[in-house]
């Protein structure tokens, strides 16, 4: 604030013409030290690997979030993915699932199609060919496990297909 105020004063002082009204000072928060940008969801390690099976502990919350947006497993593993809904809200209002898609699939398009598939637990049957593995939809306090072979090394999109959740609940499943 002080710097801006001094600048405004000097502009007024130097002008030989009647000074135009000084521009309104910028809001204070633009002068103060910038607040830290919101941190992206931390890529916490949710994987334990015993050399044969990579166990993934994925969580979903009542605030529509996974506990990570990046899952990394070694190539050649069996994957045992446990999805736990740590909240209290029922599946009908805050349902979560885990859907892993083939490389290059469009998660957002998949999610939009899934909205029409309530009768099939939000798995759109006509896009089933894009799915590598998925769980059912669960609600607060529930847990579900899916096991599958890790696909070839690469990056694969994963998401929750419950309506409206894609933007907050998606990530990358990495096999390396
Ligand atoms: Co969800």
C-alpha cells in the first residue's frame, strides 16, 4: 500500500496540467506478499509392492476427492486395488468408484457417458471396451477391491464415474 500511495502522490506532484484523478489503488492483497498458490493434491504414495503384488490403498471422501491423483506401480505386477470410502454419505449422493481406462482414452468423455448409465452402476456399456478394470460404486464406510494385471508400461487415466465427480476425482495410473 505504501508504495502505491507514494507513486500516486508523485504523479500528482509532477503534472503541470491539472492532475487526472489517480487510478484507484490496487486492492491491498496485490501489494502484499503473494499468498501461496493453492497446492495441487499431493501425490501421496498409496502403493505397497511385495515384488509380486502391488497393493493400492485408494480412498474417496465426502468432499469428493481421492487421496491421490497419481498411482505408480511397477510393470509386471498383479494389482490389488482397495478403494475405501472414508466418508459417511451414502452411495446415492456421494458414490465413488475406480475406473481405469486404456491409454489414450478420454476420461471426461467417458464420465459424461457414464452419467447416462445409472442403471449399470455408472459403467457405460457401449464404452466398456475402454475399461481395463473397475470397481462398483460404494458409499461412506464401504470398501471394495478389484484385482487385475498391471497393463504395459505407460500412463492410464483413472476416474470416478459418479455424476459430477470427474473434475475432482481423476488421475493418472502409471506403470513403470
Ligand atoms: Co466419486
